[in-house]
C-alpha cells in the first residue's frame, strides 16, 4: 500500500480496465515539463509503485494507443 500523500506534488489519475477477466489498475502521474523530470519522478516513486518498472510515455502516445492500457 502507498501512504497517503506520497504522490501529493503531482496530479494523479487511476484508471481501472479489464483484461482476461482481471482488473488492471493504471496510474498516470504528471504532467512533467520534460522526459528527465518524468524519470526523476519515476525514480522517486514509493517501492510499491516503482517495483514493476513503470513506463514513461507522452500524453500523445497514450491517446494514440486509444486509452490507458489493456482492455
């Protein structure tokens, strides 16, 4: 579990989608002014969030993919 307030300084959006009968929880964190800022934020994530090697993506690439993650 991630402590309350651990992600206070950024905007956070959690989207739940479904795939193969399972729920997928996708967390969006940002926005960031550049890729290096996003990397620094990723590296500072609590272990519970950073353990699965989070991807850094632009908002445009997420929109082009049609959403938040697996459906």
